[in-house]
């Protein structure tokens, strides 16, 4: 399983629809300061369900929508589509390709889609559980992330290992069963 492409529409500095295709292996994004490199990573983080706008370096969740420049007016909608190659069936859906999308409107309303069918954020979270992708995942390591692993408590480190080992899915289900 790997991220084959992302499509970014109206997210932060990406006013026009942009499609970035990735090969298997390593991709480097290079460019001058402020050109939008970190915004690419933010778009991925957001699409997999990031709820904290602070970690998206934003003043509010709506602020991630393209808010205009001297020459262009602001947009009313931001959308990110992530296209995963799933031939390995690592994601538990029987499709070779899985598209995960998130939309946000200026009203603050968010919508999520799995292969173009509207779903709940929960469905996306469930899809990525134990893959390391997702809000609490380790797939995205930002500046300071390495240090936080090194300085984590034994308990926090155990949680990381549980995610890697695939235990956290069962823990989440158990906690939910107890709550009911
Ligand atoms: P550096 O090399 O300094 O890390 P970078 O390539 O990572 O730079 P980003 O942080 O990705 O740059 O992009 C910053 C740019 O994104 C700024 O010019 C900022 O104005 C723009 N930007 C952020 N949010 C929005 C938004 N909602 N609408 C329009 N532009 C935005
Ligand atoms: Mg940056």
C-alpha cells in the first residue's frame, strides 16, 4: 500500500486544482521558502482526519481554505483527495485503489468520502487503524517528532508499539464495548 497521488483544491495556498503523483519509494518536495511544501503535508494530515487546526499551523479550521491574494478572491471550499494503491489489501477494503476525501465549507461543515461515497470521519479512522496513518499515527513525523519519541514516557512508547503491532484496533473496540 502506498500513497499514489493527492489532489488538492482550495486548500491553503493551492487555489487551483493540483494533482501530485507519487512513485513508489522516496519523493522529495523542494522549493523556495513559503512556496507551499509544508502545506502539502498539512493537506495529507488534514484529509486523514486531523482535527486540531493548530497542528495544521492555522488560525482556525476554516482558515485552511484558500483565503485569497491581492489578485484572487478567497474560495468557499477546500477539498483534498488522497489516492492509495491498495493492491496489497493492507487497507481492509476490497479495492485496488482507495480514495479518501475530505471537504470543508466556509460554513465550517466538513464532509468525508471513501471512494466518492460520503461516510463518517469514524469510517476513515477505522480504515487507517493499525496502519500508522491517522490522527495518532506515526506515518507523519514532523519537526520535533523524533525528539518526542525519544522523550516519551514508557506508557506513551507502549502506545506507539501497540499501534505498530496492530493492537490498538482491538483496544479501541474494547473501550467502545465497555462504554455501551
Ligand atoms: P518553508 O520552506 O519556509 O518551510 P514552505 O514551502 O513549507 O516554506 P508553506 O508553509 O507550505 O511553505 O506555505 C506557506 C504559504 O502558504 C504562505 O505564503 C501562506 O500565505 C500560504 N497560505 C497558508 N494558508 C493559506 C490560506 N488559507 N490561503 C492562502 N494562502 C495560504
Ligand atoms: Mg515548511
